[in-house]
């Protein structure tokens, strides 16, 4: 067993962020009845709740000042109680000739999170799509070594409104061009199932016809393998698509590439995902970042086949996005094609994706890492050296002796109710926003091109709509 220890992502970056933030709840994190109750306590007629909802969900307003349907005094009162938008500032970079937009959002406490908006043109047999890859946490506790977010370390969970407002921001940008947001994928910064309460509430807001209004099958939730969270999702029987960040079919290698495998081994993760598919009738997809000489051999493909054969699952093969602190690079096209063909020959549905937005840092965490500043050269060199030693041991089949990442709290058990907002009858009290649970990582933003692999075995359950999107290097 190798005794090489890979240093944890730097904690100094988290410490540099401003302490504290705006204490006002975000409007997008409140249910309709919570908004109606607040307005009633302010002495407003019942129709005001509909006006506020229209402003939040069906207008291009970005601030209370833009809500012309409400009188100025009421706007001022509401602005003192609720944040119309929890994103304090957003910088957008455009790449791929306008097809990819990477947004860096600054929250009220100075934390940075990212979202990626991807445009897919329509065709003879497909409709035009606009898919948003959004974040559920600032930073990440999982610490996958090929992911820029993992290098940042975990900072905090996002509130419900902070998640949803990424989608509201994207929709406002799309509206300028007469377009609509069609799909949302929880594949940005953070591990969604370690902030599951907030993610569930955000998904509810996004699919509520009275609020954001997306169809449930247009939502994809990703996880690197938090088994209790997958089990909780299965118990709720949603119609969302579940995506697993797989990246290796052998425990020794996955211990390195997805460190929470040291807590929930890959067989347990796949078993939980199969159960999710049975409970929901939804096809589960698996993301597989292709890293040259690490996880791209025929033996690796065979390990994936052994895990997934007969499950009806679909695998997305994605070239690794370049990350400064790793010694690795993406597998070449021929290697990826051979890997995908091996899966297809075994009857497993497979898609080879190309990475989107590399010139604008579209892979998860790249812009936030850029803002945080590059780590010192000797630190990067030492980390690369240790990764080489650890990957050599993993390729020999040696399981990691390191413990699972810190902060991997277990998702709440099935049936646990979402906390209700406290009574707001007291003068000046604002309704509370449900916050999340524990800690997390993720990846970039690819586009799919078929490589002639066989389709997944036919199923009687409904297919997911419009296809899923992203993921570059989780």
C-alpha cells in the first residue's frame, strides 16, 4: 500500500472570503404561502401575492426597483424584508461562438459560484434546447483530484434561493434573445446530495407550475455517490434524471478519483442507483471522465460493463478538462472511441461528449479558482508528484489508506419533513428560507456526439426528455 498522502485542498482560500452576508431571505426560496403570509401581515390585499409572484417568476425584473406593478412604499418595505435576487454580482464569459455562457456569481458574503448555460440548436428530429448547469454549494468537500472545484475546498452550502436565482438569472439573459430555458442540471460546483434539503426545495421551485415551471423530466440531479442521498431520492420517486459520476469501475482507482468511494464503494453506489431506476422508472446515466493512461483501458471498460450490464443505464464518456494542479490530461479520441465501443458491444448505451467552453473556463470551478489565484508553484509540483505516486499504487490495485474526505455528512433519512418557516407575526421578522444540509464537487460542460455505440436495452419506462447535458471534469 502506498504511503503517499495527497494534501487536502487549501483552506486559506475559504478563510479569505468575507465573513457574514445579507441576513434577508431570498424571495425565490419562499413558497407561495410564505409570501402570502408576509403580505397579509403587512396589511396588503391577497392579490398582492400574485403580483409578487408574477414579478419574481414571469417578468424580466432583476430588483425590487424594477417591479412597477407595486407601489414604491410597498417595494421599499419588501426590499427591507426580502432579497429579490441573492446574486450580488455576475460576470458572464461567452465561448463557442455564443453557444456556451459561463457565469461567475458573487453571493452576498463574497463567496463565488458558477453556472454554465449551453445552447443546442434544433434540427429535423430535435428541438432547440438551452440547458443550465448550476451549483449547489460554494466549493466542494469531495475533492476529486481532476476537478478545479475540488482544489478550492468546501466553503458552504447554498441556500434554496441562491440555487434557484442562478436559473432566474439565466432565464433573464435568454429572454433578451427570445429564448427559453428548457433543462436544468445540478452538475455545477458542489455535491448536490450533501445539500439535499436545499436541492429538493430548489427542484420543487423549478418544477412548480406557479413558479419557474419546468417539467420534472427536464431536471437532472448528479452525485458522486452519496448512497444515503440516492436512497432518499428513490423513496420520493421523482421523475428527475439521476446521474452518477462514476469515473472508474474498480474500487482501488475510484478511491483516488472519487475520494468518497472510500466511504461508499462503487458497488454500493451502483446498487443504490439501480434501485432508484426501479422505483422511478427513469433511466440512470453515468458520467465517465476519460484520463489518459489512468482509467481509459479496455480493462477499465470491462470493469464498467461488469457493474452496469443489464441495468439499462447510459454512459457519457467525457475527455478530462485541463486542471493546473494535476499531472494528467484527457484521453485521445482513438482511446475514447475504443472504450466506448467496448461498452456498446456489451449492450450498454454510450455517448462520447466533447467539452464545451474551454476558452471561457467552462469546467466546474475554473473561474472561481482563477479568481482565488493560482497556488504556489512548489505546492502544485508537490501535489502532482503525490498524485503520480497515488495513481501508480491505484493502478496496481492497492486500495487507498486515506480516510474519506472530511465533512461527508449523511443526507437526512427518507420522510424527514422540510422545516417550516417560523411565524413572521413579530414586527420586522422576515420569513425564513430553508437551508441545506452538509458538504461537496463537479465538472465542466460537454456536448454530445454519437460514436456508433449500440443503444441501451429497450425499456418500458418513459425516456428522459431532450437528453441530459454537462459534465466535463468532476
